[in-house]
């Protein structure tokens, strides 16, 4: 059985992958983006859904926050940045 702390570390790692993927999108590094998101989903034992790249980021962040509610604040910050950068005027 995995310790709660280790589980939180894995979830935090997945959130950091989502944040790094946003930076890679801005640098037009699509292959890097897909790799980061794939690792983010795999780290928390989820299969990456077949969605547009820009839809994968909020999905990963939402799923991780559901898995580990202690990371909701961090997930919310990442979602906020995502909304400002990729969906201006929404929200």
C-alpha cells in the first residue's frame, strides 16, 4: 500500500507536468507537451484520454485534484493560469 505522502508527491508531480506542458505549448513544442501530459497521467495511474492537447491540461489538473483533495489549491492556481493564458475572457 502506498503511503499518503508518496501519493501526494506523485499527484504534485503530475500537476507540475501540466504546468510545464503549458510552457511547452507557448514554445510550440507539441511533442514535448504530449510527453509531459502522458507522463502526468501515467504518474497517477490514469490513461491519457484522446482529447485535444489544450483540453488535456485542465482534465489532468481536475483528475489530480479529485484523486488528492489536499492539492486543490495548487490545482486551482494552475487552472487559473491556464484560463488566463489559453482562454482569455472566459470565466
